[in-house]
C-alpha cells in the first residue's frame, strides 16, 4: 500500500489485524526520538508532544480507512506493508515511485541525525518494488564495500583466567576466584588483544542477520549473506542501540562510523522489532518537517561552509525578574545577517496579499528578527504543483527600529529528475533565494 502525507485509503483488507497493528505503532511512537537526538533545550510544544501516548503516524476511521499524517517512510507489520511519500509528490501524474524513493534518500543523505551513505550511481540504476528493500540495499551495499576493503579490527578489553600473567593482574578477582579456591597458580588478568571478534563486528553481524530475515529481495539477500560470510568468525550475540553508543571509533575508520550510525538506527525500537528474534516487523517513519529543515541546513552548510551557519539556535524573548522566558528556536541562523525559518507547508494560492503566509508564522519571524537584531529574514517553503510559488516580501516598520525588517518569502524546489546532477541544480536554486548565497 502506498500513501501520501495527509491522504487516505481503504484498510478493509487488514481490518482484523488493526488492533495489533495500532499496538505495534504505539510502541514505535514511544521510542521514536531515539534516532533523532533532541537538544536539551526544548520548547513547551515539543515537551508536550513527547508525553502523548497515542501513536500519531496514522489515523484510522470508523469506515475502515487509514490516513497518513506527516511521517514519511515505510512500515511493515506481519502482512501489512505501507509506504508513505511526501505530499509534494501527490500530484505527480507519472506516478514515478522510483523518483520519489531516490529523492527521499537524497534528502536523507544531507540530514545530520539520519545519514544514509550511498552511491547515486548504484541506486539510480536499480529498481525496487518497495522502499523497505531500497533502505536495506543502501545498508548492505555500503557495508559490504567498506568491510571488504577495510576489515575492522581493534583492541578489545578482555578479563579472563590464564595460566600465565597477561596484561594487568586483577588483584580483587584473583583473590576471590583463585587464591580462596586453591587455584593460586592461575591468574585473573585484564588485557587488550587486537581482535576481529570485537563489539563493532558483533553489532554489525546481528543487524545483518535481522535485516536478512526481513528482506525478500534476492540482490539484498546475496549482499547480506556475503557480509555474514565475512563475519563468520565473529560471535553471535544479541545487541541493542545502547551497545552502539559504547563504541568509540578511531578516525582512521571514518567510513565505519556511517555503518555504526545505521546499525544504531536499525536497532532502535522504532525500526527493528526487538520483541522477537523471528519478527519481520520494521518501521522507518520520519517527520517530513524535520527532513525538509535538516536537508536545507545540511546542504547549505556543506556547500557554503564559509557562512558558518547555525541550526536550531535557541534564545529567549524576554526576562521576568531577571529569568529568561519564552524560548525561541531558529531553524537556520547566519550571525547578524539572515534568519531562515523552514515551513513544510503548501502556500494557499487564494490568500491575496498575505501570499499564503499564516499570521502566526509572520509574528514568529518578527520576534526572531527583533531578538537576533537581524533585519533580514526568510520564510522558506517547498515548491509544489498546488502551492503558490511566487516570491513575496513583507516590510515591518516601527519608530523603535532604526531599520525596517524585511521578511522575504520563497519556495524552493527540492525534487530532481536526474539525481546525479542534484547537487549542481540545488546550488543554483539556493543562489536564487538570497544574495548571501
């Protein structure tokens, strides 16, 4: 089943499974923030959002329909597999699913907290029946290439009983487990051998086995089995996302860091179902607002590093008895030059002089500009067929201001037909938004 954000379809075929499906989604919802590590500085709205217990990925109606909300990606539960694509593709008359998939992967490649390393050349030449298999391919193809070229070995701390002194003698353990039991001739030691059977490879092997049980694609199966063959001498142990956080990689293994990040993503509860080793349940659903914001920030910071832009820069609007209140958080901020706020919304085409901008959004940008002492602000929307895509501008004048505040409104097209030229095309599109670029 394929859906667009805020679109619905019949769920009659799976209505008997609905209670279990909703229960699974609720569990996923409770753990959804693990792969998007939030800042300690959260707004009141974000704090309220976190305590909501009911899943908000989908809505289900009494006439057996399922409606997608603002989360895009893929979810599989038993015989249910649902792909959700961005609403900006909703009026694509060609129904080019491959284009939707590749574009979504391209955006994710620039996101900081969910980063998919992949070769556009490899991915664009392949056809997958669904998005889940494409996600598995990205992991399998990249991992196979890296560990074949550079197998990961490291020093692994080991505590064991030996017949000769190796490394450091653990006096407390030696006293309790050797001297008091009459095995004084053996030593209880701690040492750091350079081994292939290390925690990184154990995590990688566990994730590969789980993805192999989920995938039904022959190419993916083949690549995953090749990885398992390379890791044949590594121990089979159950691993968790917390285990990934304990791994510290040498800078020489920069490529392996991407593998570890993907393992952490897949091992978190909202992706691989950890309740059962045999489970084929899988969920990768990400809020499109986050993807749009982080793609814009990631692309600009990568292509214009000299601007030293800041993301999610927090501050407060006011003081009450010397204490800061009314927190603000800018999406993108270039010091004293430009404040950018990304709005993943469709601008209304019949909104007259307001140009499809909501009053609350304009108030928000004014407060950002005043607090940052920045007279240049930008509201950035995605371009869509049904959206008002004409640039607009608002001027805010006041006798209290030495210079009027200008809030520009732009749409930016983030979709591409030829993904190999996406970087070049996107740079040109960003340059048209503001002279600073």
